[in-house]
C-alpha cells in the first residue's frame, strides 16, 4: 500500500525526529530547513530536500511545521501567496492558545485546513505509540490524516477549538514541573540522611501511581463542586505538612515548595473547609470573579 506524502518544515531537534519517523514508516518525506545541512542525514535516509519553503509545501497535501515559535511559522508561510490552498497545515510549534487561534484564522484565509499540535515528549519519544500528540482544530483534517500522524505517537483529538491543544500543553508542562519539583524536594530530603536518588526512585514511582488514582477521584469531585473529606481531610494534611517542614528545616532543605502547600491548606481551613478533601484547593487556583 502506498503511503501518503508528507512535508516537514523545520529540522531542529524535534522536526528532525518527526521527519525521521515519517521516513521510517515509509512515507515519502520532503524536508526544508533554514540551515540546509541539517537535512543531510534525512536525505541520506531517503528524504527529498526542497530548496525553498514554496517547493516543500507544493510537494505534499500534508504539511507539518515545527520551528522555534509562531513568529517564524508566519515568516515562512506568509510569502507563499496561495500556496497552502487545499492543503492541511499541522503546526506542532509551541505557542499560546491565542497564537494558535490566530494562526487558524490566517490558515482558513489561505484556504488551508489547520490543526494545532502539542508534542508531549522529547525527540527520542517520537515514534513511540505511548507518546501523546495533542491536536485541536480541524477534526476533519485529523481524521483524514490520522494514520500518517499516528506514526509520530498517539494522536489525541481535543476538538475543534484550535487553541485547546496549546492550553493543555501549557497546563501539562506546569503539572510536570510541579511533579519534578516535589520529587526533587523529596529526593533532597531523604538524600540529607544518605539515601541515594536511585534508591528512592522506585518508591517515588510507586507513590506517583497511587497519587494518580486520586486525580481520577478528585476530578469527579471538582466537576460536581462537592469535596467530601471521606478519605483524608485538609485538617489532617495541614497537620502532616508540618512534619515535612520540620524535617526539612532540621536538615537545611529548602522549604519553599511545602510552604506554598501549607499556605494553601491553611487558607482553606481558615475559610471553614478543613473537613473537605484536598480537591477543595482547586478554589485557590481558579480565577477570582
Ligand atoms: N525538543 C523538544 O523536546 C520539544 C518538545 C515539544 C515541543 N517542542 C517544540 O518544537 C519546536 C522546535 O523545537 P526544537 O527542539 O526542534 O528546537 P531547535 O532544535 O532549536 O530547532 C528550531 C528550529 O526552528 C528553526 N528556526 C528558528 N528560527 C528561524 C527563522 N528565523 N527562520 C527559519 N527557521 C528558524 C531552526 O532552523 P535552523 O536549523 O536553521 O536554526 C530549527 O529548524 C519548538 O516550538 C519547541 O517548543 C520541542
């Protein structure tokens, strides 16, 4: 069966991984990069090098762009004057939801279908079906090209609003930094008493999967707007965070992260919600009306 042609614009670390995955799956792949030498390995593996952005776009109905930012995307595509008409533009460059929506309007004006993407992995994870690729925008385009895009990772359809994939991406990265921060803090704490990071890691990983179970349970509480403290109350957790702060202070471990958690819990208790579950703290993050 012949595979769909695809064009990749931008061959930095991520764009090169995307093009390599398309090639490995047998897709005729046309590539373009500002610095042409970055295409050499891909060309050696069978990619076609385009001399200009216009030639690259003309080569395939499906055009994937992965460059530094949305300003560069516009810089590359605006001079094409109609060259995108009838094509599908998949923009996996990182940006804000507002930039994605603006890009979708611009692409519609060019007569192109537009999908905005968030890549939830690093280059070595491209091509692994466990990696999530978030898409929003033209769901029709996603369905038309699903099999090709699935070569990169699991395509997650987030619907017609082109800004939503970027919004998920930003939120998920924030979540990642919070998890990294909590894990690094805990690793520093146990490390102060001589525990190696590698010895702590398996226990930390099992704990992450237990914490994951609460995400599912608490999401239901948040959507229902009711936070029954029938597992562990904020009162109990406020008392417990003091043990963490105390142990950290004695060992000279930076306490800013647990201090923030303590502050949020103490506010909820002061507001009369000490008997609720931890999910009540969503109120601390929500926009004030
Ligand atoms: N790396 C990751 O793990 C990862 C994960 C998720 C999302 N992303 C996103 O993927 C995008 C690319 O990241 P990357 O890691 O591939 O970055 P990178 O290795 O620094 O590559 C940047 C790319 O943008 C091109 N570029 C920059 N300015 C340009 C300009 N003025 N005109 C034309 N091309 C220009 C570069 O071309 P030259 O080669 O000529 O410099 C290169 O192809 C970013 O939006 C990033 O946030 C990356």
